C-alpha cells in the first residue's frame, strides 16, 4: 500500500496517476479532496489531467486510508499544510499546481499564503473561506456521534450535490463519505465554525483560479454565493473567477468535465512548456485545414 509517514502521528496514503510520455519530465498537479471524502473524489478528473501532467492525489490526514484523527484533535491548518509539504518533498516534487475542493480548498488557500515557493498555481472549487454558518446549516458533531457519518452525509447530500446528479450518484458519494472515521468527522465539525482564512488571502502570490456554482434561483447559495465569493476572491492579486450554472455546492463533483477542462486550461496558461506545446499543436492543425 503506498503510504508515507508525513508526521509523527500520520501515515499518508497517496496515489500517482501518470499517463504522460515516459521520456518527458512532465509537471505535477496535486489534488486535495474535501472534508469527509477520499482521493477517490477525483475519479472523473484523472482522464482530463493525467495525459499531460503527473497527478498526485492523497488522503488528507484523518480521511480515507490515512491515519484517523481523535475527536479532540485541533485541526490546525498549519499542520495540514506541513503534511502536504512533507509528502511532496519525500516524493521529490519541488513545485506543483495545487487543485482543491470544498474545505480542502480552504486548507489550500491557507497553504498558499504560507508556502508561496511550492506552488506554480492554485485552483479551488466550491470553497468557503469562512465557515461560521456551518452550525446554522446543521453541521453538528452531535449528529455524527448519535447516527454516524453516513446518516449525516445522506441528510446533507441535496445541499452538496443539488439536482445535477442522479440518486445513484448521491448514494455513491454517501458510501464514499461514510468511510470517514467518526472521530475524525466529529472532531472536524467541532472546529468548523471557527475557520476564517480571509485575512491571509492578500498574501497569496501564485496565480489562483476560483470556481464556484451559480444558481439564479438562490443568489445566496450556501457558503459560496457569487457576491460573497467575489468579495474575497478580489483580495487575491493574481486571481480569476469562473461561475458554472448549477444548484449544487460541490462543483468539482457535479460538473467534473467542465471544471476539469477549465482548471487544465488555467494551468496550461501558467505552465510555459504546456502553453508552447498547445500553441504549436494549434498551428499544425491550422496549417492542414
């Protein structure tokens, strides 16, 4: 099993998806999933990314096949960032493009503010920067303690996936999410209302793409409404915003093909070798028309 000890209390499970030419020194993309998920959440993205980039996906501390966390764990984002840097350093990945979803994106924004030299670019999808309203939305550790992660995942799935996916997809995501240890999830929900990374955002120096959904029938839309997102996205100097029409919260899951292509195009623009190769390919196609 591919695991690396990334901290004294953590074995991190990881997977590399690499379908690039074996003679090429392809750049790296690192995929960072959201809370109560695993690296399997990126399954639909791999065909888009892994032909031209080497892709590293891993289970964040506490989730998937990485070490579970106790209920009283404090969840310092500095530690999660250090986990990521330890993993990439041990795999000899010096700089990379980081792509993250949901609260995984919140963690990634925090990481980008602290470790600018590690990142070529950052893309965050369906990401809140302040989560105080999570309690109002019913995200409570007590529910995990009483009924388990699966019950909580299914009860909140409509908000997460909206109407974009069929019932079978909702159940697949619930089954994936309920593999999360109850101690990990209850502990994280305990600290969730305290998260606010807005003061750190002006420190982010790398090119950043923010992708959210926009529902014309629900302008406020959860934690990632368009107006509230523009307010914080505009504080990141080299940032862009993409709004995909959708009534879900988890755009990386509900619009994976469109979102992955948008992220890939963004990364290509900030990866000189890829930008040049796409320009040459385009010119060759045009010359044969």
